[in-house]
C-alpha cells in the first residue's frame, strides 16, 4: 500500500493554547500507588525520601514538568473522609479500601502530606471530593481547611496541625463516576446533587485566592446522554468543567495480558484508544449546543490502557507492565488532546505509580521509568504552547486481517521563542511510513528530533533492564525547501523541534 503522505502544518494560523494540564497525572489510593509507591513513610531509612515521599519519584515527576496531580481517587475518593487523615498520625482511624483489594490503610498519607508533596513537585493539586458517601459539610470544610487564609474554624484547625498559610487548591472534583462507584446515580439525580454541593463550595474570595474550578463527574466513554443531561440541568455558571473517562479496554471481562499480547489484541487496543477522538468530538458537539462560547471545559481526567494484572499480583491492585503498545496509546492520545485544545483543558493519565498505565514502577528500592513516561517527557515542549492546525493530505492505513486504522497521528505547536514542535506517531505494527512535513508560515531552521521505539511491540523496561526503551536522537529525516521528510519506523513516536 501507499506509505508516503504530506502533513501540512499551518504555522500562520495559531489559535488555541495547549493547556499544560492536558499532561496531568492521577494518584489514587489504589494498590501500590500511594502506599509503597509514592509514600514509603518518614521512618524509612533505606529509601531516600522527603517527608516520606520517595526522592527518586519526586525527581522523575519534576523532569516531566508534571502540571497537576489528581487525588485521592477514583472510586476511593467517594469513600474517603479527609478529616481522618489530619492530625497526629498515631491518632488517626483506619480505613478499609473497599474498592481496591480490601486492604486496611492507616490514613498516614493525608491532606497535608498530599498538598505539601504538590508544593515540592511544583504541581497543582486536584482534589476529588467525596460526594457518594460523604456530606456537603465535609466538602465545604475541606475547602475552608485548605483555602481559607483568615480566621475560621477550619483555618484554625489547619494551623493547629502545623500549616499557617492556605494551599489555595484550585481544582475540585464534585464526586467521581457518579454513574458507577460514586453512587450509581442517574444523570438527572446527579445534576441535582451537583447543584447542592456546588452551592456550598465557597471560593473564599480572598485577595490571594485563585478562585476554584468545579469539575462535574462526567460521562463514561460514549454515554452522550450523561453529557446532555448535565448540560441541560446544571446551572452553567455553577460548573467549570465536565469530566470524561475513557480507558483503552477491549473486553472488561478479560482485558488480555499487558505483555504477552498478540497483534489482534494490539490492533483492538489501538482501535479503542483512537476512539478518543470521536468521543471528544461528540461530547463537544453536545456541549457546544448549550455552551457555544466554550466556557465549560472538558477534562479527560481518567484515560489509559487497562489490562489484566501481572500474574501473581493482587487482582485489586491493578499492577500491569507497560510496553511499546502503551507508548502508542500515549503518543496518539496526547496528539488527540492537543488537537482538541480548544475544549480539552485538562487530562489525567491513569495512574502515576504502579497502577494501570503508570509512568513509574517501583519494587523495593528500585524505580523504573516506563515507555509512557518517555512519551510524556518528549511531549513537554507542547505544554502551554500554541496549537498549530495540521492535517495529513492522505490518510495512510495500518491494516490487519481485513481491518484498518489510521496509521499515523500528529500534532504541532509553537512555543514563545518560535520553535515549532511536531509529534508524530506511527502505530503500524510492520510498515515504515514517510511523512513530508510542509511548514507553512514560518522558516525552517535547525531541526532536532527524538525517537522512541523498540525491536518488539511487547518490549518493556524492567527492573533488570530499566533502559531497554529510552528516547534516542533521531536522524532519519531530510530537510529541503522548507519540507522536513521523516521516515517513521513501525510502532514509533518521533518528536521534532524545528527552529525558525
Ligand atoms: O483508575 C481506576 C478506576 O477506574 C478509578 O478508581 C475509577 O474512577 C475508574 O473506574
């Protein structure tokens, strides 16, 4: 078949900013994400840590310029009572994690631990409030506790617990998956519940307050009715964003192995991952009917590949390996988000450490960076850059047993200094494809490029081979008359930085 196409990038038609928050992460109390992941305890003498949080994880996430971190769930959030996680640790009650393995937690990682970690990381916290099994008062108090700078009961309590200044938490989720683990509500019922909660979610309106962003629990994948009902029934001035969750899962009963998958499973995973584009288009079209000014954003606050757990690990812990397939999901999905920057203002990969499509895996003292981590790193130049419209003149296909998918995906942006960043993904399992990038409206100076790929789709980084898959300098391109011609090997991510 055809293996060459042109990507037209319109550098003169820049319109929307790609919010860096599209590159957000998610840390639920689930498996070994917080406990025995991020948090190894202040008493730990073998793993270097800052207030109990691993220094190697802090450094790795800082290198990603992690823009935000969502916590404490997920499903866990609607069981969490934040007051149990403040004050002297020895006095804190336990909590049984009913969704994830039934483990008993000692609440030693709580609000102070999380928000102080966010400060160390230089990242925006995103707190997911308990709507399913909590109270309006609890949420109202949590906001006062974290954000009130003056004299108030919760500010006083915060100070007694050692924190003088408020943290000014901006992002607040009003429940999680209200249609499922968050309470199995109908859209109509949740809309009422949302309005009640939002009424008491006070933005303390202090001088240094950033104002809070209220995020409604949104649709699962293609539940368009959910989006329509929320847009109809929520007072539009009471909501800032609708969430959307979409996982790359082919069969919820048997999700297939994370490593030993065959090409059919690969193809099907990519089909579900690429559906993100249509989902965003369709949810956006509904939102446009009620909010043509696009005041309300779409936050894809859970996404990623979800497979069967690694053999021998706790089924409730969702620990899976991360292969080149995951790099393909990440590269293609982030291109989709970039291209929808006008409406998609935040996204959170599920999840940060040791859970689902993690960027970091740990085992005892060891830590490895996954292929997904490296894709996130390669895409950092897109953070807060200006989206440049780009499109392929002809669509090349990846064919497998009579079925086909678009082989290539791309997005382009321009940073303040004029550098144009183009991220390209070739998901084809066997074909090399050539892309002639035609850059209109700018000059083409020096080009730097990086490549992420491996011998096998199933390759991954492991504790005994942590650098099997790392980005390398990429040179398989030519520049002539302003056109950059790039040869994309099978299952590869290439990011080019073109100086003006
Ligand atoms: O990310 C794992 C789980 O997936 C989350 O807790 C939940 O929100 C979703 O169903």
